[in-house]
């Protein structure tokens, strides 16, 4: 998992099951994952669910 906030690299790692990670961006947050089914996303109280399928590599950018 890699995360960029407002274009700046801020995180790379493997989150543990149940771990909650929180990022705040003024313009954007970009998340790139190697197993999209393992990561769920919520933004501003809205749950977007899992990012994709088992083993799928996904990159998503969330903006205001």
C-alpha cells in the first residue's frame, strides 16, 4: 500500500487486519494497493467499500 497526500508520498507498508489508517489532504489523497479486496475506504463519512478484487492492483485518487 502506498499513499500520496496532495502529491507528497506519506506512507508505504502493509496494514494489519482491522488497522485503521487516516489521511487528510487539502486537495487529494491517492492510494495504490496490491490486493484491492483487502482495503476498504471511507471519506467524509461515506463508505466506498473494498477497492476491488482479490489480488487486483488498484490506484485511486480521492479529491474534494
